[in-house]
C-alpha cells in the first residue's frame, strides 16, 4: 500500500446469504473458482488495502465459512447475522460486533459482498480514494454494463452526485435506459453510517432493512452521495448460480493466464489451460494444451508441462519436461522427464535428470539423480539412489495388509524386468537383480540376486493335452519343418 493511499477504518464483507439458486449443500460463498472460495477471493482483495478491521458477516453455513476464514485469514473478524433481515441489518450486525469489542469504525468504511470474486484491490482502493477526495458521506461503486436487466440503476444529478438508486422493477422507462448500475459495493463515513443504520426501517414488501436506504437517509440530511465507476464492469459480476460461477471462473482464469504470459510464460492454448491463483512460475516456462496447474504448483525457468497434465502442489524444476501426467505434492527435479501417462502421488521427489516414464506410479519415494523408472512400474515408499535403472513392470510391494514398509535401492543398480521388491528390503550399490525375481531379502553391494524357480520344459505336453488345437497344429508344423532342415556338416 502506498503512503498516500487511504487506509480504511474497516471493510465489511457480506457473506451471510444462503444462495438457494446454487442448489447446493455448500454455502454459496464457499464455492471455489481457481483454487479459492468466492469469499476467499474477496477477503484477499480487501486485505491488500490493509484495513484496520476486516469483518465478514456470516449466517447460512457459518460454521464452514468461519472455519475457512480461520485458516485463510486468521486476523479477520466474523459477525453472525442470526436472522437474515437485509443488507442494512447485516452491516449493522458488523458495526455492533466491532462496538462490542470496543472498536469504533471512525473513518472510511467499505462494504462489499462475498459473492463478487473478481473485484480487485485496485478498484476498491480507487473507491476509497474517490470517497475521501470528494468528501462524500457515501460513495457507490458503479459500472457501465452492456445489459443492465435486473440491476439497480444509478441516477445522477447535474453535478454527478447520486440522486437515487432505483431497482429494476421500480424504474421508469427513462431510468431503464440507464446502463450505470449499482454494484452493491460502497464506501461510507463510518460515524454517519452507524447513525443512519439506526434509522433504516423494514416497512417494505420483504420486511427487510436495505442498505441503499442509508443513501437516502444521508442525502436527505444534506450529505453528498457520490459514485466511483469501475473501469471494467466484469470485476463486479456477482455469483448467484452455477452458470455465473462458470463464467466467473473463465474470466478469472483469463486474467491469471494473461498475467503469466506477460511474465514470460508461453501458454500454447489459453482456451484449454487452467491456473489456480496460487500457481507461480518463472520466465520461459512452457505450458502445452489441456493442462491444469492447481494449488501451489510452481514452474521453474524452461520447464515444459503438458499436453494433458493435471498438477497440484507440484514443483517442476528448471528444464524438466512433464507430459500427460497427474501429479500431487510432488517435486520434479531439474532436467527430469515425466510421462507420458505417469502418476506422481504426494511425497514423490525426482532428482536431477531422473525419469518416471510411461504408466509409472510413484508415491512417497525419492528417486536419485539420473535414475530411470521407464515403464509400467509402481514405486511406493522407497528410496532409489543415483544412476540406477529399474526394469519394466517392477513393483515395490510396500503394504503387508496392515502397515506400509520402506525399501531402498542403491546407486548404479540394474534391476530386471518384472521384479517384486517385498518391503522392507535393501538393495546395495552396484547390484543387479534377475528378471522375474521376487526379492524378499537384502542384496549385498555388487551382487546378482536371482529369486525365481528353475525353468523346466515338458516336451509334447500340447500334443497330449490339447490335441487338434491350433496350438498343436502349429507345433506339429514347426517340428516337421525342423526335421526337414538339412543337418550341418
């Protein structure tokens, strides 16, 4: 926050509504877009203004909303609106909660809604600055929209002051032609707000106390009601149903992608690429189509991810390549190769230039520098050293039916195809294991471990047990051809 910016005395976030049109057991404000609940986006934007107090008014599903706030922003206060009796009543609930703790909201007080996730700190700051510069009692954040159907129209006087906010159903034909709408976000003089809230009445068809009535009360008392127009009306889109939720997700994702590309990330197909707000990146990272980067995922310089990846809370090191992969809580080292069709589960750490190849699943395992697990394998609860090669179709058998156990494979080892390592076992440095082996005991360094039955051929078995079968006919033909071959020498 710059030294010249207005520091609000309080910001009040209204988040008590039920959101019946969402048709969900989840409170509306806890529905997520881009890795954060709606109310979380709002609180994060508000926090950038460094308000002295941040109060979230909760009601429906308050236990879940309060739990989220306690984790996401422990410094935020909550005020419970036990009965939803309108927006003015909700604000009064917040003011009374502050007063009960001996806090007077004297100065600029912003009121916003917990279901407007695209509002930015810059727009809220501009509202607060305009409010202070014009000396208004109230300043309404407005927007020019292409279609104002359903919104309250902002009626201005000759001096630009707001003379009325008229709901759509009450508007005259002339007022319906106005495209400047009330966003529901306002800045108040805190002392005047507290006084006016006590005069709001509920003598309307809904029996509720409406916050816009405060504007009328203060204007009638001779105070100025001003307006600050948002530069982009899309910031002020409220969420009432899942159609609007999806539209907001698309808008926010586009904003995040633009930020990434301007920071030096190549996004090959923005239409099929999705980012969460906590994703970070370095210049020259490349994101191929059909990729989701979620949670606290980080792409280092020169990393290439995609196509077809879904990474959550995963670090991709410099120059690493990850293709057609699902990863969660993994760390992919510098220059490592992953995929296609790999699954990296939490706790997976791939070292520098390591490889987790096609149809490889890893979990809670550390893979050393230059080590390769190329194909069709499961590595769970294991440590593998440097420059080791794990044969195709290998399984680290880590679960005995009750507990998980850990296995270790040393550096410069070569394990055969179709091995089973029954944990806990340790394979020493420089060791080899034979294909098809089930390893149940430790292997000393430099040893060859063979754990399989000796091969035995039962000749003529097919002719005796499967006579006249295609296999028997093929065998007969092969034997006849062998007998017709001239003998050497």
